[in-house]
């Protein structure tokens, strides 16, 4: 059975797309596992802004706070990714 170059190219193209999809899924899973949690005061310190600015970001829905033992904490990595488009 003979196989043409076009058929081989098409097969490799499909495999390449599948690999890219799987790599993307894996990257998403890894990103979800990397969190750096800080209280609002430390978030302000980290980004060199005032505590009022952090609270303003929260009120505007730009960042999300999570309750943990009656303390609101923030994911620094998520803030960098979503608010400042930092990708590492």
C-alpha cells in the first residue's frame, strides 16, 4: 500500500494539533497548582500600591478574594496573570 506525501503531511498535521491541545491542557493544570496566597496588606506591599487600591480592585471585580478561616486571601499569581498580564 503506497502512501502519498500529502497523506503523511495531513497525518502529521493532525498529530501536531492533538499534541498542542494536550500540552495546553497540561499547562492549565500546572498553572492551577501554583498559587501564592496573601492577605490584602501583603498584596498591596507586593504590588507597591495602597491597601485602598487593593480594596478598590476587589470592589470593581478586578481581583477575587477567598475566605480562609475568617481571613480574606488573594492569589498573587492570578492577580499577576489577570490584572497585569504577567506570564512566567
